[in-house]
C-alpha cells in the first residue's frame, strides 16, 4: 500500500513546481526570441531606413490607431515545435460594434481565400463586429469565439443573429495548421486586450507564421494625415502579409538583388515552384465621413499599394481589403429607422485614395522589416537582412540620412 503521507508530500511538491515550470518555459521562449533578434540584427521600421512612400505625412504613431477610436488586440500562439500562429483583432471604435455600426466595404483583388462575413458587409454596407485576422483553418473557430464573446456583451441579450468578420492567410509552412490550434481563449484575450496606441508589428498575432516575398512576413501598419486644405482626415492601414512576387522598395529591386523572387527557378538557379502565391489582408480605417460605396473604392485602391511592393496578385493568392469609416455622423444605430446620409462627395475622395495607397505600401514594408526569424513545423524562415537592404537602398539613392 502506498504511504498516504508520502503521496501528499509528493503532490504538494508537484503543485509547487508548476509555476516554476511555466516560468522556465517563458524564459526559454524569451531566450529564443532574444536569440532570433540577435541573429536578425536590430529590427526597424521603414522610415528608419529612409523609406517614406508618397507625399502625405504619417500620423503621430504611423499606425492604424492614429484613427481616433480604433483599437488593436493581438495574441501570439506558439507551442512546442510546430504551432506558430495567432490572432489580431481590429475594433472600429470603443463602443459596442453591433449596436453602433460603421459603414464598411470589402474589395476582393484575388479570391483564393476565406473572408467570413464578407458577403453581408457587401450587401448591407456595414460592419457589426470587430475584424479578426488569423490562419486559414482557424477562421471558423475564430468566428465562433467572437460570436460567443459578442453575445455576452451588455445590451446583446435579445440578439439572434450576428455577422462575425474574419480574414485569414495560410501560415501552414511554419505552423502545424492541421491542428487548428486557435482556442476560444486566444480570441477572447485578443478582443479583451484591444487598445489604442502603438501597434506591435512583425512576427506577432496573426502574422506569427506568415511569409512574404520568401522572407518572414507578419503584421504591419501605417497611416497618413491629409492637410487641412484636403479635409485633415486620417487614413490608417493594418496588413497581414503572407504573399509573394518580386519585392521592390520604393522601386529599388530588393528581391532581385537579394536573390529571392518569384519565377527565379525559371530564369536562373533558385528556389523551385515559387510563383508569388500566398495571401494578404488589408484593413483600412478612416475618420473621414465616407459611405460604404466610396469605402469600396478606397478598398480597391489598396491593390495599387500592394502592386508597388511587387505583388502581381497571383492565382494562388487571396488578396482582400476591408475599409470602414469611424465618423460618428455616419454611425448606424441597430434600432434606428433612418440612417445618417451626410458624407463626402465623390470628388473629395481622391486624396483619401492617395493616402491609402501610400499607407498600404509602407505598412507592407513595416511588416517585413519588423519581422524576426521564426522556426516552426520543421522549417525556418529568416527575417529579411536589413543590413543588405540598407546597402541596396543606398545604391539606389534611398537612405535615412537624406
């Protein structure tokens, strides 16, 4: 017979060791992160390399959260040797998104992907939940978790229908995606943790396991503020980059000079079967009073920004954009019989188009430059080497010293 006292002592020792085990695991993960940072060198945003696309100035944070009220929450899911994924949540404002809806539109550049809830956004021209980004096989789990979370919010007691909006890219190279590793708690933490202020970029949240142009991709963000003479409106962009092509930075042929680009195997010795496939999700927020029809036009311009970075929207790429306006005068109350209709005229949208293209381009660069090397699922995808990027940009007249 086992000794009860000895069993009790052993159990107590095990319980006391659990926090230590978790702390040790966290230390190991932190050590791995520091090792990757050391290997990759200092990660910096595009403007630190002299890369400042366009003519309009960025907002204070150069992030989607420069649009007042917009909040971002991110949870990185990294377990064992195989799971490298996460979730990113974007809130249009600080109130209940279902009870106080914003005009919104979706544009599909190439539809090889899943964007849960997009048909209702297109049909009604409004957004009634935050927007979630995650991995391909987790979109339905994320949608279910967000619906559960929304239904538990105050004022939602009689709601019988909800349209969760969830976009995705396929991180199945670095992530054991068949596990469908996202849990309800991961989504709830991203939603509960959404904040204004700086947005973490690179290999985090929904960008944890993504790849862009053969290098580590991830989450990137940027913003533009129009001059007062053009309305003074702010446009903010957040991207989840997992696509390819022939990378160029302000026109400099970075992908070619680094020896990593689509169709390289056909033109010279290089990686086989690279056709620029992948996916990218672009979220655009603006405080300009723009209705859903013109928001669709803004969303369409995001593809121009992606094209500037070297994308050709390949057959195997899911290229999606969602744009919304946070303007209080265009909010749509759930219970209202009439909706506000005061919005910018068509001619006033041109500057917003320009700002969108610029912010998308810069957000993509930020996603690449801030990403760190990630190993997972038996593969390692390196961060783009910024020292070599600096050299290439310098040879093409682009530098931070200007």
